[in-house]
């Protein structure tokens, strides 16, 4: 069991995932959570990260820091996505081991899997085929992080585990249309169309691809569960086990937001992978289940967007 006074460092504590982890940890009574934002600690700076770990000596590390973005950002900036992510994760994993961290949880992503992996995607699909080219740089960095954690486990017996979350959404998501993911982008488009009285919103692609969405608070609950119950260096998927077409998602979001206009599909824009659903049998068998239905999660996220971004 985790001790409530144990020092836990959440790398990337201001992001979508990191902020959800902090909320969850605080709610569960953990109070020893050193926080450093980018101005205080540049995770890409090796010496700064080493000195932070030397001073703070956290017992547990959750790695939720990354340079992230949607199809467009990944496609436009492959150098930055590779270099920044490799630097940050190398620094943290290396320093965590050097400082005697008891357990580290590395968060990957479902985009590590091959473009045409079997659906739902089992953990064994990793490195079994070519990646989706539009986010290859990010995926390669994440795979390197998984492999580094496994190397520390094999060579030094480190308890460094890796979880692969599906598509996430929730409070503190990125709602910038240039760099956001599909759910946040649609939420913003529907809200702006409703506010301006527009008759339609334009959605990328055909609407046919299927995606799985997990509320970030459910991911935070899964992370705490894995810290307590899972000690294998083998990767483990975290999802809800259900997917939805982008068309159905767009209709659901319009319904929640109250936008009554039309959806126009821009077929000149890429669809990405045809389907992406994780096989969560392994996590289910350990005894974890998500609790937030998609509609409720979207309504709650819209409420957060309305209060924090729209104004």
C-alpha cells in the first residue's frame, strides 16, 4: 500500500493528465507532492533535473510530461516531438534511478501501436508493424521511454512500469484549434458555432474512423491502482473498452453543447487510423473499471471549458 506521506513527484503536473493526477492524489489524502512548473524546472535540462531529484528524493514518480499535439502538430514538427520528448523522459527516468526512486510509472500513449494493429489492440501488438506516419515522431519517443523503463527493470531490478492510455479528455485539455485533439476541437467548434449563430460546423475527414475516449479522472484512478497493484515491466493498456465513430462523437458533442446546426465533413482532411480501440483485458482482470460515462464526461468538460476558456 502507498503511504499518504510518501513523496510523489508528478512530472508535468499542469497538463491534462498531470493535473488530474494531482487532484486525485490530493483527494485521497496524499500531501507530499513537490510541484515545479516550467519556469522553476526545465525537464529538458539534464543537470537541473538531476539536482531536483538529488534535493527532493521522491519515493514515487509518475511521468505525465510530454510535448503533445494532434495530427497537424505532429506532422509539422517531427524534430521537436522527437527531441523534446526523448530529452525529458531520459532525464527523468535516469535521475529517478540515480536518486533511488522506489517506483516509477511511465505514461505512454495508444499511438505507440502499429497503424494496422488488430482491434481491439492487445499489448503484444507493440512493434509488430509500421506506425501511423502522422504521429510517428511522438510514438517513437514514447516507445523509447517504454524500452528505457524495461531496461532499468532488467539491468537494475528497478520497479519502473509503463501504462498506455487511450485518447483522453477532460478539464485542462488543450482547446487550441491548431494543436488540439479531436474531442476538445469539436467541443470548441460547437460552442463557437452556437455562440455566433452559425448554421454549420466543418469537421475534418469522413466521420467514419472509430476512437475510444477515456476521461482523464478515470486515468488518474487507474494510475493509482497500478502504483498499488502492478509491478511488471510489461506494458499495460488503460482504456474504457468501447469506441465511437467520429460522426457519433460530433453529434453527441453538439447535443451536449446545444448546437442545432449541420455538420459538414471536409473529405480533403486526413482521417488517421481507421479504428483505435485498446484491449483492456489485462487491467480488467486486475480489478479496475472506469466509472465516467462519455456523455457525462463531455458535459463536465464543457462546463469546465465554458468557465475557464470560453470567457
